[in-house]
C-alpha cells in the first residue's frame, strides 16, 4: 500500500470519526428553552408558580432520560413584569443561548414588546401566559397557545355579570398598558353584544398599587359591578377600598390575576369570580389532574393552584410534542406536533373535554367564597 493510499484511508477514518462524534454530540445536546417571567416585584407569585409547575414536569422527564437522551434545559430570567427587561432577556436567549424556543413568557405588555424579535429570529414562542388577541391571529412569527383567548374570558365575564347576575351598570378597572387595552377592547365588545357599554373606565399604572383615584372615580358612578384587570396586589387593594367604603359591588377578574393570590388578600366574605383557563386542579378527576396532585404531594414547598397547574401542563404538552419528533427533532416538526398532540392525545382531550365537535379550549371559573 503506497503512502497516498494509506493517507487517504487515514483521512477517511478520521473524517468518519469526527462526523460520528458530531452526531453523538448533537443527539446528547440539551433542548434549550428560554423563559422570561416575573421573579421579583408585585407580580412575582405568578412567575414563580409558572416556573415551578413547568419544572415539576421537566424534572420528571429528565430523570427518565429526557427526550431520547436529550435533557430539557429551561433557562429562566427575571423581567419583573417590565417589557424592557423582557426584550433584554429575549435577546440573551436567542442570540447568546441559541435556545430552541421561548417558553411560558408571562404577560401581554411583555410579549407584545418582543414581537419584532419574534419576527426577525423566527424563534417560536410557546405557551405564553397571556390571552392577548395578537397571539391568536396569524402573524409573521411562530406561536403556540395552550389557553383560551382574553376575548373568550371577556365573554364569560359578561355572561356571568349580565345574564346570570343581572348587572346593567358595569365599571372597568384597567391596568394602563397593553394588557389593559386588550381586555378593555374585549370587554367593551362583549358588553356591546348585550347592548351595554362600560359605566366608566378607570385606570392605574402597572406594577403599582395606586388605585385610589380609580376607586374615587368609580365611586361617583352608579356601577353595581366592577371587572378588574391587573395583578393581585392592586386589585386586592381596590376591593378593600370599596368594602371599607361600604359599596355594595360585585367583582370579577381574569386568569392572569392569580385567583389564589387575590383570594388570599381579601376578606373571606367578599365574593369575587375569576375566569380560569385550566380546570380546578384540586377538584378535577381527569388522569392528568391526579398525576399532577401526586407529583405536588412529593414537593413540600409547593401548593396547588391554577397557575402551577398551567405551568405543569405547558411543560407536559411541550414534552409530548417533542417526543413525537425524537427521531428527527426540528423546529418545524415541533410546531407541527404541538397542535397534533392537543388534538389527538387522549389525556389532554379528556382534561379539556375536547372532541370533534368541541375543539376550542374552554374557560372555567373560580369563586373566592
């Protein structure tokens, strides 16, 4: 064998080894997800529960070997529920960490702020914790939602207050940002379908408890009910102001508020209805509810609520879709399989009571008393 032949064979074997080694490295590389949520500030309980719920499932998947030996790595950064920090975190995830997807981002103003990054990078945004309308319409970016829209929640709010409770004079307490604007439009539309309009629309600033002026404004009207859009601390303060002023008002809010955190901050006799996007995780009898409760019982630092359950379901749906793509995992496959799992997975269909005739994710309710 001449030297050229030996050199050629050696080069071929070396290249074969390098290609095989590269393939093995790719197979064992983690599936990286980026999550920007509030871990500090007045909305931190929401972010912490979302994260804890997701990790409850991801830890289990990773302990069982991950997705075909690829562990799921959830990279989490605090944004304090402030859009500018969310943009900074998203740039970090996409351009420094090269994440496979953005996961479980929290809030309407925060997700609205990253739309240019979603459009430019084409990085998918999966299971955002918001029902904003722009996430439910086809845009120049990749989105997968695992919750009803805010329009669906608004319709349920008006059904409860107008059709069931008989209210005709309904005031809106609105957080002054994209979250508030989205719900204001949705609620005004739902009221118009009943030939009604808001008695008054009062606003307060995000991440503050400055609701005194809004309370004074609503107090001058003949409103008999208030739909409150915001986070748990300012809304709880508003309810206390109204109660102390002996106003006989009925209150409602939407899923983002964290019903558990809100109810814990008001008097037991004060009734508030909150629309939810997952079943009551304590009472539901579906297989996934039972599995979730068993896992939580093993964690002494966790307490069951709707947001913890939503975080868990987000992770479960992602994992089951990724498992479908395990032979050739890719972004395109994942985006195909996420809706496929929701439509065909028997556990999820039983949980949300989905069928060929009912494919829309439902809206539920919680009551403080």
